[in-house]
């Protein structure tokens, strides 16, 4: 299985699609479908019936998943690719543009 380099909490820039050039924080990652949910990006309108949690029901705006190939990690405000290398006995992510270790 391929390694997913974008993680929850990362700041990313959208590089393709209707929200191109927008930036946001990753809320959720779906590794099975290779999709991410980014805060304030790819907004969709959902119609919900009244329920116990939402008594009024109505129209709700929420973020929809976007393919992970359409986002790029932001390091120090600039988009960069991410690589993985061994640091001692543990794997760490690093920004390919600068070589800095991310986590």
C-alpha cells in the first residue's frame, strides 16, 4: 500500500479543480480512497431531514472530500512535495524544496 504523505492538521494548498490556489487545514484523511477533507474548500450543499441532533433540518453547507493528488503541502508558506527518510530508526517526513524535517 502506498504511503500517504498528507496528514490530519497539515496546511495544504489546492493545486487543481474549482478551488485552485485556496489554502486550508486538513480536517480528515481517507487513506482507502486517497481523499482529504480541507477546511473551507470544496463546499457542498446538503439537505437534511429533521433528526434528534438537528431538529430544524434544512440546508447545510459542508466540506466534501477532494483527491489527495490535488493538494500540496505548505511549508513556510510555500507549496512543496514531501519525501520520507529514515532519521535514526524512525521514518520522518521532509520538505523536498528545503530539506527540512516536518515531523
